[in-house]
């Protein structure tokens, strides 16, 4: 046997054919959270495989919002659990994630939006989320950058906010290593070996890892990973762009994550400036993450309508990343029925980063045969074949 070189924490480690109890595919927030939760539960020999650098995929391109304001009870519970974990993250891992509990402010301009959010706030309140409906005047007090013309109401929860995605990944990765996880960077998965319905190994560009369990946390690339094991994960990549502005004089330190729900325009404080973005209905599925300015006229129109003060700001940077979209814009979490011990956590359609801590717990429990804190069976990938979609209405 000849050894290839795999990379662990910047060191060259000779490993070609090795064994692992569990192989986690994907080094973003979902993969590192799952690996860390497995290791902390005492699962030995967990290996995480990442084809590039940790957090180099969608996680590093996320806006960093964290919230529990959703329409789906499962998402509310996952968001609430994750907010609790983000709150104690520094204590548990030693990593400062730049958590700002400034709240999420949804601006509502149609009667249908108001009715939908009123229903969701009632559900959220029943689950312990301190969200509330507020009038336009209070919305403007919370976010002086907006205009209230045509605004009917808003929804706000002070427990929500934003933090730094890369820091969360690094914190989870460091804690995972401390508990024995091997992290293989610059290592691409090229195949999954099966014997009948049983997984026997994960094949990578730097060697073969004999294992009986695979966890797919590969985000926008999950469909291809699932196909290696004969598992259909209906995930499509969709480009989203973000812009960063110059410093904003007098920017309120407690400026909430503000979302004009009608247009999809959102922004929050980023250092002395703003991070802002908006969905682009002209985007088509694909893996292209080059930036372009075709979305700027629509962005400017949304700013003119709801936050004209933003039009005077100069862009100083920005990037494009990938959403991992499913047909009902909700996650895929579960274990495959067609092959033994293939677990998955993907397809979060824009809210994967904020649910990473809770989903790490859930996947840990699924692997160990425990009952998770929330029943995620409705999020199984098989729901589409069963014609039982689980739509999430409050997505950006």
C-alpha cells in the first residue's frame, strides 16, 4: 500500500486506506456542527472530508442572519434551539462569533403578508419566541433608514440577529478536533462504495476510507453526493449576491436585520457600513458564483421604494454564493431508506447557517438511535415522492 498525503489542520498526514466510524462530507457549518456533536457524544473515529478549505462553500458567502421567525413549526424549533447554542458558543468553544442580538425586522406592505405574519407570530409565541407585530412608526424607530410609505405593519423579534459564519465553522472545527475528529481538507469525494444496500467505503482523491456510515452535508453539491449512493436529494444551486457599503455616518449600533418582505431587500450592519442583498428572480439554477451587476437596477428600485437613504451609499465590496434550493424551499434532514446508514442534512434554501447548531444535534441523535428534540421526519427527502411537501413561507 502506498500512502497519499491528506491535510489535517495544515499538517501533511500520510493516510490512504483508513477506516472511520462515520464520514461527514462537507466542511461548512452543517458538516462541522455534525462532526463536533458526534464526537462530543463519544462517537470514535469521525472523519470530515472537505474538498477545499473549511467554510469555503456557501457558509462563507452567507449573510450571517440567525432567527426563529419562521412559518413552519419545525423551523421555529430549529431556529430557537440554534439561537440558544449561538448564545453560549463562545463559552463552549472559546470562539468569538461576533454575535449581535439586534433582532430581525420584517417589513410588510400587503394585507396578505400581514395576515401570514400574524398567524406565524401566534405560532412563534406559543413556542416561546418573543416576536411581535408592530406598527410602521415603531418599525422606523427600530430602523431609521427606512421610509414607511405604503408600509402596513412589521414583525420583530429581539432575540434574532446576526453573527460571523466563518467564525462559527472555525469554532466547531477546533472543538471537533479537540474531541478526536479528523478533518481532511483539499480532499474531494469521488465515490461511495456499496455492497448490496450497505455502505463500505468513501472514495476520495487522496485515498479510500472504509466506513459503514456517511453523512451528506455538502450543501449545493449534495445531489451529486447522494447519487453516489443511489439516494435522490432534490437540491439545486442558485446564485445569490451580497454587497457591502462604505461606512454609514450615525449608523445605529442596534440596527436590526431588516427585510422588506415584498421585494426581498435586506440589510444589516457590517462593521461601520452595511451588508445588503436581495433575491434575483432572473437567476437560473447553476454553480456559477461570479458576480455581476444585472441585479443592481432591481436592487436600486427596491431601495428607492423602502430605504432611499441606501441609494447614496457607495459599494465597497461584495460576493456571490449559492443557495441550496429544494422544491418546497425547506430542508432535507433524515436517513435514507434505500441504503443503510446514509444520513443527510442539506437543502436549507437560505436558512442552513442559522440552523447549523440544532441540526448537528438532530443528526447526532439519528445516528445514535436517540429521539431528537424535534421530530424531523416531515423533512425527509422522501416527502416529495409521497406528495407531502413542507413549504416554508417566510424565506428571503
